[in-house]
C-alpha cells in the first residue's frame, strides 16, 4: 500500500503521455513552447475563466505573487503559523516580514479573528493557505482585506479544483478570489507534473501580464531582450506543460474519487472517540489532497502511527513543527506557546492514504486497522 500511488494513477494514461513526449520532441521547443500557453489557457478555462500564468514551481509562484504587489522591504504579510515553510519563505526572501497568525482548530486554516488582531500599519497583504484540500474562510478574509486596504493572496497548492461559495450564492474556483492565487504542480499534488511546476492565477488581465513579465526576466511578450521589470527566470518547461495537459481533463474524476474515499473514511471513523475526522469549512468544497485526522495528543498520534506501520498502512505528519519554532524563523522572536493551536495540531495531525485509484479493499482495510486500534 502507498500513501499516493502515482504509477497506478499514471498507467492508464501511458499512451497519451508517450504521445505528449513525442509531440514536444518533434517540435523541439523545450522552453516556452506552444504547449505552455495551451496548458495555461486550458487551466484558466477549468478554473472558470481565470488567467493562469505558469512558472517553475509553487514557491516561485508565491514569490512572484508578492513581487506583483510592489511591496517594500519591511512591509508585513500575514501568514498562518501552521503550514509548509514555503509560505513564510516566499515572504522573507523578499525582505518582507512574515507575521505569523494562528489557525482554526477545526479546519486548520488561517483564523480571520486572529488575523484581525495581527494587522498593523505596516501590514500590506494576507496569505491564506487552503490546507489539505479546502479553502480558508475567504469571505471573512476578503472582508478583512477590504476593510484595511490589504491584498489577498491564496496559496492554493493543495486545493486545486475546490470551490468557494460567494455571498450571493454563486461559486468560484479556489485560487481566483484574491488578487493572486498560486498553485503547485509538484508530482504529489492533485494535479501533478512529472517534475516541478507551478502557476499564478488572477482574474485581472493587467496583473496576469505583469506576472508573466516577472516570471520571464521582466520581458514582455514579443519583446526579447527588453526588460521592463526586475524579474526571475521561472518558467514551466514545455514537456511538463504537455504532460499536465494530458492530466488536466482527468482532474474532475480524480477529485470525485478522492471525495468518495473520504466519505468512506468518514463513515468508518466518524464514530470513534479517540480521534476526529476532518472538519469541513462552510462554503468550501474539499478535494482531499490529504485526509487528515487529529488525535487527542502526541502520544496517541504516535501510537496510532506506529500501529498503522506495523499493519502495513503508511501515514504522514503534515507538519511536525510550526513555523515559529523552526530554526530559520527564530529571528521573529516567538516562543513556544504563542500559537497554541498550531502547536497542538503539529502534535496531533495524521494523514491517511488517499489517492484517486486507491482500491476499495485498501480503503476498507485502513478503516478496519484504525477501528481496531481505537477500540483496543
């Protein structure tokens, strides 16, 4: 059993992958080839008409999103204390100050109430991470940004294909609500490349053009060797774009498969008192990049993880250390206990196997193993 079985997921598409490879090889346009713009157009259409600007990876996407806001060194950006390090890293590497904010104990995403208390005169943006496959509270965060004149950036690396319900009842794709959304095509993501890749998302055509320049050495389309901005060399290569084009039409069915597996886990584990199944954020769909349960404490979490390992079930802790306790961010001056929810989650979360081609017998087996431990 695997936490994520990419070989099994890719096997039915092998002929299409081979054709994509041959198409790129024959064209010979390995950098900024035609497949890149075709993928960008198709991804934007999938996300409800957004502009998609491909780049080299998800971390670059975050950095480029921040660069498009024309922030100045020392400006503050609110980020959750419980997330992958890239969220704060993209802020810090630009000379900006990551201001850590605690998360909600149920959805694990940025707490709008805590964010409101963290805003200062230097705050310029809020970075919301759609963790594990569902949105942060975008309505509350967008209202907060409008109230204080802040930009909203969505880190949508784990929730591509999720949607958010607007106040008027309509639905919009995750990653397309704020000024800029970002995503990653790291191989393990719901839409993963066979190497690195990422993209920025926006509904503003002028910002999309700006992001494209920033990702391409500050050059505008059709103006080679004319550099209007100080940018980066951050490009999605043509082969990865072609492979992602092959996979994108299947993302909807893969998402439905993940949701079906999550429902089976919910049914099997929902009545167990020694753990909590994932809570759902009202207004958001959940695409289950991870199926993450919580235990009462670290002793319980570690005991279950060891029991699962003994019975051939893989599991992973995303993430074992909150940002404020990471050595690289000690300069921010935080101490243990300042972000109690983040610290508790780092000690109690556990992600179970989930992927689109997970056989039903494996899903049942995982549920039975967890049930046996919980009732033991």
